[in-house]
């Protein structure tokens, strides 16, 4: 049985001009942030 392909999104598609976005997952909210050095941090 073939597995579903992984959906790849760029950070620009997720963040746009913002530095952070909230993601809801299974009733919990997470924040995805871009740092000044260009890294991504996901926090609950």
C-alpha cells in the first residue's frame, strides 16, 4: 500500500510577512516563530 506523499510548504507560505503564526493541533495551540537568525521555533 503506497503511503501519502508529505506536503512541503515553505516558511514564507506559512508566515508571510509575519514573524509568528498560531497553529491549532488536537485542541492545543502552538506558536511557530522565525528567529532573527532565520531558524524556526515551535512552542506550546
